[in-house]
């Protein structure tokens, strides 16, 4: 039973298509078929049944799926432990939503080192969907993200929220919300929850000509093109102190919930509870 066989089987559980799985894994369809055949021989059961519509899981396949996910996670963790951490007791792999990493990543390092001073830290910035997949597979230990993508292997906990304020460059003529038009506005398309709140409170600005999915990109467009847009409160306070932007009067404050994602098997372990509390406290710190 090889890791690539488990990865192929679990991908087929999602796609139900040998052709689609071959495309996603970057291999030939015959390779996918060979891996599944080898896995079925090792287990002595049929896991998938082909049909004209693609493939469907057998009863044995349904029973094996949660064990396959657990095996993949254990293999990934074992590889990480075997590589070592340069003499450290362990390596903690943290995923951060891009907006959380861009502003002040050092605060997360400081917080985690207070809980695990003898650990090496690996930090990766990404989007929610990929980080959920990485926590599920064991590539990341814990992730702070905007949008949970539930699976049976993941546990999510709400940590708090980020506040976003609308700003515009000083002297841009966009001092009030009435002066902000769709032509002079960049939409921060950060997450579904943020977009829904934005559409409810600012329907007239929900379909502008320009949008971006990262706060750093939104900031660059605001400053370069003399446009208005929403930025995270820590970034806003820094730019105001530098004299580069000013708040847009009468614009509502928008919020984005932050969630911690960990593997379900770790949800009751004491060290992960301590880490979650530390991250919640760090998120709630006043800028």
C-alpha cells in the first residue's frame, strides 16, 4: 500500500472520474487505473466500480475511505517527524490566510513561541481552500483562515474577527461615501462572508470595474490609482499615521470572521487547546 495509491483513491472519492483524477494528479489515466488495481489487490477487495458516468464507490470503498484519509495524514506526519527540526523538539507548521500574514507575521511567531518555546516554526501564507486540504492531509498542523471548508477530518473553531475600514488617498477627493463611485472604487473580494456583508451594506459598490482577492493588492491599487477601498484595520492605522490615506466618512466598518482549522484527531489534545487560546488572544490584541 503506497502513498500515491492512497492519494489516487482519495482523489477519486472526490471526482468519481478516472480521467479527472488523472488531470488533477498530472498522470495518465492508465497510471490511475494501475494504482487503484494495486491497492485493491493489497486489500483483497474492490473499492471502485466503473460506469459510463465515471465510477462509484463500493461498500468496501466507502468503509475504507476514512481509514485512507487517516493513513495519509499519519504518513505525512511521520515524514515530517523523520526529517527532524534541527535539534528542536518538534516543528509546528502554521498556515495563515494571506491578509493575516501580510500585516505583521512576527506577532504570530511571538505568540506561538510563548506556548512552544522549544519548537521550530514553519509558516505558510495561502487561501482557505488550500489550507484546509493541507491540514486534512497533514502538510499543516493548524491554519488560520477566512472560510471553513468542512470535511469529516477537520475541526474548526472561531477565534474572532478582523475589522476593515474604507479609506482613500489623502487629497483624492474621496473624503465621503457619497463621493465614492464604482469607477473609483476597488472591491476587496476576500471571502464569501465578507462579500455578502459588503453587498448588504453597500449594494451600489458591489459591482465595480476593479476587484482583488488580497488585501495587499487592494492596498496597492488604492494608493497607485487614487481609489477608495477596504483595508484591514491594522494596515489602515499604519497608513493613516504615515499620512498616505484618510478614512472615508460615513462608510460602514466591515468584519471578517477568523477560524482555526486543525485535524479532528487533535481537537482535544492539550497542546492544541493552548495554541488555539494563544492565537485567539493574539488576534484580539489592539493594534
